[in-house]
C-alpha cells in the first residue's frame, strides 16, 4: 500500500535552515506530483509546495516563496523540502502528500524558536 514517511523535523532558530525528507513506497513515485502541506498549532492545513513528477517544475505558497525549496530523487523515491531563513510562523507539522492517492504521511514537527 502507499506509504509516506517524513523525517528531519526539529527545533531550529529563527533564520536557520532545516531539510525535511519524505520516503515513499507502494506506488510508482516517479509518475506522480507530490505536495508538502503544513499545519500550524490551532490552524488548518496550509499548502506549501507542489513538485511535478520529473522534479523540474515546482510551485510555492507566497508565504514560503524564495525561502523554501522542494526537490525529489525518483530513483530513491525521496521527496525533500529545504527550509531556509525560517521564522516562528513556519512552526508547524509538515506533511508529505501524494494527491492522486489521497495519501499522507504521519508528519514531522518543525519548531522555530530561539
């Protein structure tokens, strides 16, 4: 079955960087768009970014554009999200999402605090 497992979250200081990973299994990863979605404490889900199947086109929410970068390795079936210049507003649970399967990972927590 489709499985998505995120990792890489943690505590980071404002202005710092962090790289999240999502390892996929159970489907042909290389054929599908992938998303990162986040949920801040007490708030709803917020779409962060989408990347096409080839990994050569991506879209970003205005709130992260220019700071975050999504990438993927289709051979290893891994999706990454690089968070740069983070602010406390980036504190959230970050989820990997395979939209065509309606599949979600368990999430990885990112906390931005000094």
